[in-house]
C-alpha cells in the first residue's frame, strides 16, 4: 500500500484541523498515512514513504520554528523524486506554504504538487472539505 507522512506544526490548532482533514481524505482514497508533529519527526520517519506532506502556519512572515528545524532533518533523507505537498493556516500573507514548497523543489528535488493549500485562520466546514480533496489529490498522485 502507498504510504504518506504528514508532518505539521501548529500554535493555536488551525493547521492541525487542516492536517487531520487531509489525513482523512487520504485514508478515504486508500493510502496509509502517518500524522506527526514536526517537533517529534526525524529523518528516519521518511525512509519508506512515497510522499511527504508538510504543514506550517505563517508567523512573522515565516514558517513556525519547529518546521524550520525539521527541514534540516529532512536534508538527511533521500527524497529526490518523491511526491511532496505543503499546506498551512495563515492570517494575511501566508508565506510558509511558498517557503516549504520552494525548499522541497530546490533543495530536496521532490516532485511537488502545486499550488499548496492555504486556509485563512480557523478552517470552516468548506475549507475542511477542500483539505480532504487536497488529501485525495496527493493520494491519487502516488497510487
Ligand atoms: C505573533 C503573530 C504573528 C503572525 N504573523 C503572520 C504573518 O506574518 N502572516 C500571516 O499570514 N499570518 C500571521 N499570523 C496569523 C497566523 O498565521 C494565523 O493565526 C494562523 O491561523 C495560525 O495557525 P495555527 O493555529 O496553526 O498556529 C500571525 C499570528 C501571530 C499571533
């Protein structure tokens, strides 16, 4: 079975709502998913996965610190050609999604699904539906 890891971080829970909805869209599409917070994720977690999905909110025009640290962990894994995707909640500018996407493309040479998914603040039911559809889209790319 195709396998995905979603690594995310959140401060006030909004990006976590997104992560869980993306996970549920993937599971419905029939792929195995592991959901892990960035602070606890290690390069070893990326060994046997077909796709890596990163989620971070935007704080002061950047990713949340734990995600920044995790990108240095990711550098230890061989991710070339694996599928990647980025998502996150934001308030007004939402830079984190572009930064995660850029890093996966340029540094890890991953095959990134673009555009990433941005949701303004707390996801509504409609936003969560979009998150589930995003999860399905990623799942379809690795099946
Ligand atoms: C101190 C602070 C700085 C923020 N800076 C930005 C920012 O630069 N750009 C932006 O789009 N949103 C910014 N936000 C809004 C957050 O991205 C938004 O509240 C988001 O939903 C938080 O996601 P989370 O619940 O997953 O932590 C900021 C919020 C706080 C509290």
